[in-house]
């Protein structure tokens, strides 16, 4: 029962943290400045037809912007590819310099400096889904140590993290008692929840039997005083 009691404390602490924190802040939405995706015809000299001619296996083709320049993004042979919409030159995988500029462009506070940039090709990081690999991790020297992850192939911001998100992630893992996949549907959580419910019932019963005699004595004492009066 000691384990159940400790888990009650964990549920209370983790639940309180998750309720008090603003979910939009946790997601890092305030760190990102909204980008206007306005493309003018003059930015596109490489036609869609030319793209399909040179990349016949291209799928899910999108026209977008990268550092205010028009680019095509598409999937080919299970990989993401980015090419210039000006001349069709393949841009991906992007360099550290381009990743840094993309991170700066997306970061809300332009006065903040970058503390480190690192290419991640494989990871055991909890905060990064492996499907985004490879990515450039760009760390900012700012409150809560924010990090932007820029895809090396799509040249897009795929996720953003900061210290309060990392704490939130661990709190959620402790709350659902799944420290790897963080799934709320797991056997350990169900078993402990059932045991916690049983422990609560026993606690109520024991509390009743503990307090009932005292309550009855007080009632008898009051009855005697009424009779004497």
C-alpha cells in the first residue's frame, strides 16, 4: 500500500503541474512568429511540368517558401526533397547555415542569439519523433532553453521544445505510468488504478470505524446533559 500512497502523491503533483501550465505555452506557440506564405508568379521560373519531367516519382508536391524564396517540397523514394522553384536545383539536405537562418526567421524574439547548432541523424531523445530525422537542432540562449528542430530535407520547422515542455513530458509519463511510450492505455495504470480504488474504499471504511465510536460517545454525552437539564 506504500507504493499506492506514493503514486497518489505523484498523481497529485503531476496533475497539478499539467493543470496550472498553459497548454499553448507548453506547445511553444509563443516562441514562433507567424510566417506569411505569399508567393508571386515572378518567384516561380521552374514549372510544375519541368518538376515532373525531372522527378517522375515525385508525390505530395507542395509549393512553399524557404527564407522568402519559392521552393517545391515533395516525397520521392520515401524521402522528402526540396528544390528551388527558380531553377530546379535540389536544396536538400540543407546546410547548417540555412538551418540557422530558418530558425532565426521563425523565432519570435529577434534579439535572442543562438547558443548551439547540431545535426541529429539518430536519436533516443524523448522530445523528438524519429520520423523527423535527420534534423538540425538549434538552441537559443533564452529563458527556458528553447530548441527548434529544422528538417534537413523539408527545410521546415518540425517541432519546438523548451524546459517547461520537457518537465511536462515527464509529468505526463509519471501520471500515466508509462515511461517509454507515454500511452494512457497500459496494464500498469489499470492495475494501480484498481488497487487505488480498493485502497480508497478500505480507507473510507476504516475512517468510519475509527470515527464512529467517538461520534457515538459525543451523542451520548449530549443526551445525558439534556436529561440533567
